[in-house]
């Protein structure tokens, strides 16, 4: 069992070209669970407990590789009692998300992967920079998972008015100001709709 667990973990995160490309299956499937994570990554690498949530809240999550920030995965569950059915999974910085998205990717590269423009929330608040994909290539991923990214500017030019893309506003990826601010992908997650709202 130990050999099998070690092999699965190795395949999941150590093999170049395989490990870093995440698909919505296995550990990341719609029917995943904390028990499956332990089977794949080993009990020593999986911890369940309270973690910081949005707006100063706390929430229950299962964290994989909690001591390695480049590999850390955080699973939040729809069923917190049985720790099954992922609500969403925060992906590690070294990974490639479904659809080929990577942290550090420029906005235009992300737009090209999607095949069309998309909207996201303005910068500078708790939910700032978050983008989902209602249409385009990234809206219809294998495994029925939902990709979400958080975007952020690499620079705030002093002589540029950034108010149009700041705060609780909807911003289009076609906004010219974003190129001046060198907006890039800062974080990535995948999720699934609540079981009550699935087809």
C-alpha cells in the first residue's frame, strides 16, 4: 500500500509534463474526497482543519502538502461532514490549470486561450480581480469543472487613472488600461456547482 501511495503521489506532482498539468479527474474529480486525497498523496501530506476564508472568516478545508507552498492544494467541500464533493480547489503556483492556464500568464495570453474576451471584477478589494468564464474555450472544460482565476496588475503607473478598473466594478479584458498595468494571472482554482444545481 505504501509503495502504491508513493507512486501515485509521484505521478501526481513529480513527473515533468504530466504532474503539473491538472485535469478535472482523480483527486480533482467531481466525486473526490478527503479519503481519496489520503490514498493518492499519503496521510502525512493531507491535513483537514480550519483555514482563513474571505472577509476575515474561517472555513473548513483539506490541505495537501501544507508545508510546500509551490505544491500546496486546498480543497473546500460541499459536504463538510463526510469531506466529499469539492466545492473548489485552490491550485499551486507550479501547476498548469485545465485549459493551459498558468500563474504569471499575461492577460492577452489568457484571452487567447479562452478564444474571446471575458469580464472580471475590479481590483483593490476582497473579491478584486476574480474572473470566471461564462463563454469561450475555458467555460467548457472536460470533467465539468469550473475554472476561476484571480488577476492582478504588475504595476500602478503614477500618471495613469486606474479608477475605472478599481473597486466593485465589472471590467472587460479588452480594456486598454489593463495592458499599461501589465495585468497577469495571480492565482487559480477549479470548482464544481452545488449538487442541488447539477444536471
